[in-house]
C-alpha cells in the first residue's frame, strides 16, 4: 500500500482499492453472462480484465490454465510473486487461475498481495468453475438433443449413441443413472429387472429375512453389467426408446441439481455456503423448469425447513407458494452470514410467505396490487445462543424452570445484565453494515422466535418489539440498536412468555429467538415520525354489531399513527372499527357516537428526543396541521352538526374540530377493498383465518405481519358440550355468537321481559335502569351476567329496553338481549350498539337470544330460584317482580354458571357446573385457553385478609367489626381481583382517616406482592368500604351485606377478639 | 303479555289531555277533534340496499293538528318505533308550538329502521324514499319535518334535496335542522340553553330577586347545560355545582365550589359531549362528589338539564330546604310524586314545556328565514328568541297566578285553549 501521510489518506487509498476490486468482479460477471460466447473467448477476455483489479496493474499478469490450454494477459517468464486459485467443477480440480507480478513490490499480507486480492482471485475462480459447469451442461443438452434427432429415423438402436456419449463424458453419472434405471424397472414390475438387480448386487431374495437382527453382508457391486448397458437394453424393451431417453435426460438434470439438497440438508454448513449454492442453482437452472416436480418440491421443502419453519402445516402451504428464487432476497438479508444457520423465526416466516402469496395473486388480479413489506433484515435464531455463550450467561437458560414469582423478580436484572453484555464481534459488524444500509430511518426491532406465530401458539405481545428513532451519529445509533436487540433477547426469559409456555406445555421446547429489524413505515412530520394510519385486520369477524355482518366480512381496527394502539385493547381510547366486507356498516352512525368513539391519542416516534411517545391527537395537529400524511383521508371536520371531508387548504387545526374517523380512506380510496381481498386470499391459501398487521404511509399499504388468527386467552372458541342435562342449562343460542370463555358466574341479573313489558309507569321503567346500575356496583365484578329484554341502553323508546348507560353495566361479564316474538314479528336487537366499543375494549361479551325461535331460555330456573333483589335493594323492592337476582351457588347447589361461546359453530351455552370441573367437560385443553383457574388466588387473599384482621388495632381506629365480601369470600378471585372489605366503624372521622391510612399501607404492599406473584399490576389491592352504626341499623349501603340472606359478608376475627 | 295493561305512550298522552280538558270543561267535539291525530300516513318505504336487494321498511307521518299553522314535528329513525309513540309525540308537538305561541301545528314521523345496520348510502336512500312517499303531504306551508332521534342535519339535507327535486323548485323551509350553509339558523346551539335562562330571568324578576343574588346547581353540561350556565353566570348568577358524566370513566359525578364555578374553566375540563374530567377538576380545586350530589347542593335554583326522571320519590328529600325554584331544562326530569312533595314545600317548578321551548322557537325561526331566503345574524335570532320566550312565560305565569294553577297545568291549558280557539274560528268546531 502506498505510504501515506495520515489516516485519511490511508482510508482513501484503501477505499480506492476496494472500488478497483469490485469493478474487476463486475467486469468478470459481465463476460460470464454472455452465454453464447465460446469458452476460449470467455477465458481470453477474462484474463484481460483481471489485472486492473490489482494494486499494481502495470506489472500484473493473469493466467488461466484449463484442460491443457493456457490463456494469459501477455507472455512472460515466471517470477516468485504469484497468487493462485484452483478452478473446480463438481469438487474436481479442472484448472487454475493465477495472478503474477512481473516485478518486485513492497510486502503486504501475502507476499506483495493484499488479503482482499486473495479473496478476489478465489471468487473469480469459483465463478469460472460455475461457468464451465454451465457450459458443459448446455453442451451436453445440445448434443443429446441433436443425437436424439439424428437417430430419429433409425428406430432400432437410436438410444445407444446418447447413452454411449454419457458413458464417455461422465462415467460416474452414467453409473448412477444405470442403477436408477434398474430400480425404476423393478418398481414397474419387470421380472427380468429382479434378476438384473441380483446380478449387480449379488443379492438373493429372502437371504436377510432369515435373521432380521443380523446386519446384512456387504458385497461388491458388479459394475460390468451396468457398463455394458444391460439396464438400458432391458428398459428399451419394456418401456420403449422415447421413454428411456426422456427418463435419462430428466435424471441427468436432477443429478446436476443434486448439490443443492445436499447443502441444504447439511446443518453444519454455514449460511454463506448455502447462499452460494442457492445462487449457483439459480444460475445453472434458472427456474428449474427441467427438473421433475418431486425434485423441485424436495428442494423447496429443504429451503423452507432450513430458513423458515419445520412446522408441517406451514411447509405444506409454503411449498405450493414459494419458488427457489424467492429465497435469494431473504438469504441476502440475513445478517451474520458467516456462522449463521439462518432460521428467521415465526414472525418473519409468516410475513415472507404472505407477501409471496399476495404478489403471486397480484400478477393475475390487477385490483390486488403487490403488497409492500418494509425493508427487513434478519438475525437468525442461533444469535441468542451465540450471545449467551459469548458472555457466559448460561445460567439464564434454567430460568424457565423457576417459580414465576422468582422469574418476575429477576427479570429486570436479566434485562440489565443483557444490556450490559457484549455482543460477539460478528453481530457488531452486522449491526454496522445494517446501519450503513438503513441510514437514519427509524427502525423497529421485533422478536421472531421459533415458537411465535405458529398455529395455536400466538404469543401475541409476549415478546418485545422495540421502536428506535435511530437518530444521532453512527455509534449512537448502533449502540441503541444493539441495546434493543439485547432487550428483545432478554424477553425470552421474561415471566409472561414463560408462564404462557408453561400453560401450553411448551416449556421444554428449546426456544430460539431470531430478530427481525424493519424500517418503520411512515413519514417525517415536523419533529415526529409516523405513518398516516396503521392497524390490524382479521379475516374472520368475531365482533358483529349488526345482523347484516357475516363472519367472513372480516374486521379492521384502524388507528392514526403507529399501530401499537390498534393491536391491544385499550382502556382509555378507541380504534376505528371497519368491516372490510361491508365498509358502509359503521358501528358509530350518529355524530355524537362518531365523536365519542374516535381515537383521541396517537403513537409516534419523536425524532428529537429519540423516543416513542403517545400524544393527544389535537395537540399533534395544532403543531403539524395538515402536513399530517394523507390528512384528508384520516380526518374529518365536525361542523354544524355534520361530518365533512376536509379540504386541507380550508382547515384551521387551531379552531376546527377534527375527528380521526378515516372517512376519506374508507369511502374514497380502494384501501378497504384491497385489505378485504388480501384477507380473503390469505385465508384461502393458508387454510385458516388470519390476522395481519399493516401500516399506511399515506401512499402505500405495507404488510407488517401475518399469522393464523389468534385469540386473546379468553377469546378462543370454546368447545360446546352436548351432554348437559336439560335442567342444568340456563340458555343456549344459535345465532350471532362470538367466541369466548366467560369467567365462572356466581350471579344472574334477569330483567323479565314480560314483567318489564307490563310496567305501566315510565318512572318504573327508569327505575329498572337505576336498579341495574346499583346491582352493577353491588355484585362481584365480572362474576355476574345481565339478561334483559330488547335493547340494553335504549335511549329513545324506553319500552324497548332497559335504559342504562355504560357505567351502569361496566362490571358485568356479559350482556344478553332477549328478543321475544311480539305478534308476528321478532323485534330487532341492539347488538350492544349503544356502547358496543366500550364492550369490545373491556371484553364484555354480548349475546342475542331468540327463545321463540332457535334458542332456549330456562325461565323456570330463574323463576323458581330465590330472588335476592329485595334484600339487595330494599328501597326498590316494588320492582322485585321485574328484576330477579339469582345466586347461582345457592340455586345450583354450590355450582357456578359456565358460559361457553363458539363462533365457529355459531353456538353458545350457559349451564350449571362445578367450579373445579375441567372446562369443556373433560375434553382436552383447547387451544388458546389458559389452564383452569387456580384456587391459589382466593386462598392467598383470604389468608391476607385474616392477617389484616388479626393485626388491626380495633380500639385505636374505632373498628367494631371487619367483614369480607366479594370474590375472595366467594372463592372466585382471580389474579387481578381486589380484596373487598367492609369495615364497621364507630363514626369518628379522625380515627377513620387514620384507619384509611393504615389500610392504604397494607393495600399497596399487597398490591406489590400480588404483582410479584401474578404479574398483574393493580397498584393497591384492598377495596375498603366503611359502614356506620346507622348503616348497619338501616341495612343501607354495604351494610346490606352483613347478615344478608344470601351471599352474606363473612366476619373476620379482629385484633385478638374471637 | 296483554297489550292493554302495558305502558302505552299514546294512552298516557290522551289521559293527560283528558285531565286538562276536564279542568277546562272542554266541549265534546273539541275533545274528539284534539284527542286523536287529524291525519295519519302509514307508509311502506322500499329501499334498495347496497347488495342490490330491496328491503321494505315501515314509515309514518302523523299530523295531529294544523289549525294554527303548518304542522311541525320530528322525524326519527328507530328500529322499534310504534305508531302509538308517534301519535303521542305528534300531539305533544301541537301543545309545544301552542305554548310558545308560534303559528305552527304538531306532527311526527319516521322510519322503522336502525341506521347502525345501514350504510350511509342506504340511509340516504331511506331518506329519499320516505320523502317520495310523503311529498304531497309535507311542505313549508303544509308540514315541516325537523330532526329527532338518530336523524342528523345530513339526513335533513338529503330529504330537502329530494323534496325540491319533486316540486321542481327551491323550498328551504320544507325541513328544519339543516346545517348553516344549507339554510339552517344561527343561534341553534344556544337556543335551548339561553331560552331557559330568559325564562328564569323573568321568573326571578316576578319574585323581585336579583339574579346576582342567586345560586344554582346544574345537572348536565351538554349543549343545553353549558349555554344555560353561560348566560346565567353572565347575568350575575353563581353556579355552585355541576353534575355530568366523568369523561374518563363514564360514571356520573358532581363537581362543586361554594363561591362559584366559571363556565370557561369547566369548558376546559370537558369534552364535546358534555363529559367532565373529574380527576383534572379535582386538581383545579373543585370538590368531586357522586352523581347525585348536585340535587343536594345548598342553592336557590336547581336546573336539571340532562335526563328525564332525575328527581324522584327516592331522592327528593335530599333537595336542600333553601331551593325555591326548579327550572326543567330536560324533558320530565321530575317524577309526579317528587313534584307533589316539592310543591308542598313551596318550591316552584318552571315546566319543561315552557323552559326548554327555545329549541322549537329556533326551529320555527329557521323555517321563517328559509321562507324569506334571508338569514338573520346570531344576535338577531337570540333577541327575537328572548322576546318570544319572555312573552310566552309571562302569559303562562300570569294565567297560572290568576287561576291558581301550577305552571305545568297552566301551560297545558293555554296550549289546548289556543288550538281549540283556532279550530272554532276556522269553523271546525
């Protein structure tokens, strides 16, 4: 290398060298691409373009020696300064390529040569080898065909010439094909072929059968029989000349392609070699058109198994859809190619397959444009193990077998440990390459584990996905990327996925985590980066708010900005729901509904602070205004009691009321129709309902994820038992059923449709609504269901349904509407439209019942059971005929009400069952359902409540008695349940405040303990209700529970008192 | 279930009319004429759905009485609408326009359907199909539909467009509730809330009380509640407590401050639909309480402006002994029993028919402006509204005092009398 003055010059010189080398390689490729050029000319040209790639071109000469021929730049006498590489075809050396310096030059890595030059010469030699092989096959095929043609006339012996040609040019290949021919004849049932087989292998039929436990004897193969062409003669006799020649030709081609399966099935070969083999295969055989279907399938399956998945259901679909060429792009995007084996994990595999399916269909259907996928890079799955080994972190591998509480406690330390560990040099290098390619576009680092996105184990949200603003200098950006990768790696050892795997019996699976790094889809708007819209879509609709919506119409959850808000159910905000099959049927139709249920917040990347942020949409619009991408498609203007498409120029974001209802996108663009087509296509091809994640940058639609439609734990279809005794059934339904499991129900609130219809006073009907609101507060949260006539929440004609608002029913587990035939028609039900989105976001089930038609409602059970209503709400006792509250435990002899919903069957059932009984009546644990509710939650709570009672200083706080109510008392508490206490106090305000502080301490402490045990961050855990002497005397407020007829409060022994 | 024993809104409306007729000693023919609607149109409304199928919906237009002028009344889309509800509402519209003393009659109509099950294009076809069926019986000088449940200004504009296409000329007065550019009236947002306070102001003047010396508690912070609060505080009143739904949780709450809450500070904490952010309100030093606390507030005036049936037998005792006046912004916020108990305590009730008539009057103003094709400024609209309501209130109040009636009964008697009188003049009776 020339002596230079400083580091900058050195770097420049080095870069110039790399440029020369690349240029040289490019020239070589250009020449090799001219396939009609005779080989001699090819070699002659190549030796001319090689010297300019070297450091000292003027004293440089290139030489190709091949098959006794020599091609060189110019004649010269040998010198000591030479660099050489073998040219190989099928692992056999057929010649060599050498580069000579004619004069001495300063010493470098290898004599006067650079190590980069050594690599270059090997690469060129490799390419020459491929080229020779290609020419050879090309020639052979030509000769074969011309030989066949020439012999067309002489029927008799026309097969001999080509077979002889084969024998002369490639003896090994001839032998392999001759053997294959014998096998083929045997399997075709030719008797003589059996004899031939024996002659070749010396095998006597039945010889080995005598003692199956002894190893067979090995024998030498009689090649002579093969060499004289016996198998071919026999074959011509039985199959005819044409068939034999066709078979032979196919087998020759297959043999030439056989290197690829060999490479693919060898797990020890690193990705770089696999990549080279795939490239070579593609170069040699183009689209593999000459290969038999079986061979091609074999190759495709090997590729799928190697890179995507070994799950059989995945393979069977993928092999229909993927071509070998498709893998080239994928392999080129796998980082760490030197050592990696290249499995890219479930998420990446699903996305890759979906994209190919859509692209292939788009070629035939112009309405379905090819879908875009953000630029992606993969770190293959063994990266995690490499990271762990590199840092001696093996102890974390046993984490999954520890107690969940311990896992949870240690998880923050593991994250910290991982973030402070060093990555193997290769990973750092890969990150550097990635940074150079991607520049400062924001990135998302996503988990793509082997278990993820497989059928039946959705792992949704269990592992991490991290957004990176990717701003700053390269070192900072790389640091952030590696940090994020470490954090995603650490999430394998987090409590949630471990608990989830344990529930599914996947804990012993050797989980590996690949990483998918994607560019974030979006545009820069001011200091923020965001897509116009993003969301998730389901091909099967489980949330129907109108009887006109079919399951196959699908469902879209759309949000402005990053899709994070659409993926999860969010308590404080709403996504826009669209049915792709019927985009005109919107869940919100009046202006008030549209405004009330419009998204209020937006997730963005702040490029200045380098952070992911949730903003108020209004605040964002005041800052960026109509520069928001595709503004007029995302937002509408609410003005004058109308909702209008905005004209961006006329919009004043400071003053106008803007609502993100996606009116423009849904009604004026093909967006929804395209998503609908995509969903239908993917569902048809993958053979299962799918869910996808997507983003829209204002111009293009990007696919971000595709997987079998997953269900949150309680949204999976429940098996419907058929053997429930009729008297135990409360209701069944056969229409508009969604999927899901309702937690075990302890109480039913039944507004009797007939009695409600008989009410003559409007005030009484309103009072029924108020009663429901009060019961909603008194009954155990999510452990009761509401059954009532017509339309819950009816605001117009109150006769049609109980007048309630969402806050009156927000603690119910389920809302059931009963449609009783009136005269000759069945009235419409509301499908929960009045608060549909609230129901969705808080997982309250909705079910319509048509008892006069095809459903069953066991009114006898409700009527003959004791009605608690009067006891719970004495002030409204006059309504006891209308509103019935049934304690299922009491009515059903200690049983609970179990409600199972199955949308696939369109069936639902509610029946009395024992609390401990395995769900689904002894059927195997269904997919998507966590293990049966453990009783540890309430036992622990009860113990803690008793502890609190024992610790309380009754005198100091003026406590007369302490009671336990609710789920802990009823033994139904789940991991997020409160502990409900009723405290009878003496009414001294000061002492009561002190007591409240004392409880607060317990509450926070128990909340933390509960979090450690279950992962539910509830903050405080106690729900304390105070009652005074007066309350107790009048049985008002929670005092009604004390000594109540049913579900009475349970008194706890306090402060040493018995 | 037996139909006769169930609650029937039309029978309830007739019972109310009968009681008033008895009170007035109304002649038999007048009772026969006014007890039932004059015209009933029962319609089959065919609509082509997006799928290409046809669905036939049921529809109505029921005109109770048009002696005092063109009929006026709502149009609604409701999936379980019954003819008796429509009849009752048509009769109610007659009394409403008569109490406000505007030259209109009363009607009601709609289509039995749920817009949640219809795409916007289908809703448009429902509107147009309904208009094609009633075009010969509606019109600016025949019967004027205005928006009711689930009907928006968009629906009204579609209806207008279809009507104008049929008659072949512009007729913006054919429907009301249009958006401002399409012929709507300015001041519509303020009309009901301001109207309540115009009436309240007159009531206080009669009693010789300065508004500045009064305190009030308000339920509801929607369009009506917030405008009422705005004008009431502008004329000097102090609002101590406001009840609304918590915008975060959806639960009813009350916020209060003894020395008064400014409407501006509450607007900052509220959403468009009248919800109030309780958490932030507490941070601003407002006292947060349960949703019923508003009616127990220590004030002179209660203004229920949200839902019906809020003060009942169950909670009427919580009403402070200081309360002298209840202004019914909402429809029927008091139960009968509660009203009796309050009357016994000397509390006056300004009835809904009068107190919330601002909306009807503004709808009439819209029809008038549309007829002239000339539109007033907001202040013109509001000052005309003030004039109209002030005189309507004084009519009712003086009549009530003179005859020793409650204002509720007095308003109804006046309304029935005005309608019957025109019927006689026209020779119908």
